[in-house]
C-alpha cells in the first residue's frame, strides 16, 4: 500500500490526452457508451423475443424465440464478440465497413437480449390468466392487450432481474478490449505497461466499475419504487399462456 503512487495520474502519457486521469475519464466514457448502447439493443430485442415466446396459437414464433434464446445464451460472450468482429463481416460484406464499436454493441446487445427475453417470458407467465382474459373480454386485439394489460405489469415484475442485467451489461463491456475498443480495461492494460503502475491503474478502474454499478442499482431502485402498484401481488405459477 505504501508503494502506491497516485501522482502517476497527473503525468503526461505522451499522446493527444494531457494526463492519465483524463485518459481514464475518456475510457470511462467509452465504457458507458458501449454499455448504454448495448442495453438499448438488448431491451428492444429482448422485449420482442420475450413477447413472441408467450404468444398463444403461434408455435413457430415461439420456436423462433426459443431458438434465439438458446443460441445467444449458450455461446460465451467473448466468442460472440470475435464472431461479430472477425466472421460476420466476411459473411456479410456490407458489415465490413461498420466500426468495431457498432459490432461490439451488437454482440453485447444480442447476448443480453437472450437473457432479458427469458426474464420477460417469466414475468408474463407469472401473471394471472385473468389479466389476459380481461383484455380479450374488452375486445382488445393481441397487440393491444399485450400493450395495455400484460406488458405494463410484466415489466414491473422483472425490474429486479433487469437491475442485475443492467449492472451485468456494464461489467461485461470490459471484454470489448479484445477488439481494441478504448474502454477502461484497455486503458488499464496500456497505461499499466507504460507507467509500470499496474496496481494503481487497475485500482482506479475497479473503483469506477463499482461506482457505475452502484449508480445503476440506485437508478433502478428509484424506478421500481416509482412504478410500484400498491397491493399488486404476483400469482406465481398460474401461467400467462
């Protein structure tokens, strides 16, 4: 502990960025950009897949949703990033011009969408069947009763796992260093080699990961409190189909 030298963050790394701490802040920004962009992709795709897995009388769509979840959930994230970066642009030349940032966002977003889809499916199926029947009795079409009856309650149910998923996607963004995205792990590796102060660099990065995860946790706790329905109790096991 006594050998730590925090003054290293005030030194000039010799590039366009004046100091190491400013480089660290820039890397934090890249981490946030990757994480938030991937979270948007994951929420949109995860919601679509989660819904089609619960549609009544649409077995092929259900199978498609199941296949999506099994495909992206059972392949390691790092492998998926390499596939998006090295393989898919060769299979689809139109994607060869996309920057690595977009490819990493797709990889992380698709991977996380499979997890969110599974959580949303569980949330929908945890609702009492009566909610679906009530929507149908009011003359709603399938999209309408999902939009106005089922999804608002299902999203409330899955806020706790969504909180964990939001924190996970931020932490999982660290694998983006593998394709040279200048995020925090990439910073720690390069700055550590240049300064021989590996401990200080990784300690600073660790603190920023903890702070970021805690902020996400508090934001989601606030959202959960704001959207809570007084007296709403999930009737688990009653099924949403």
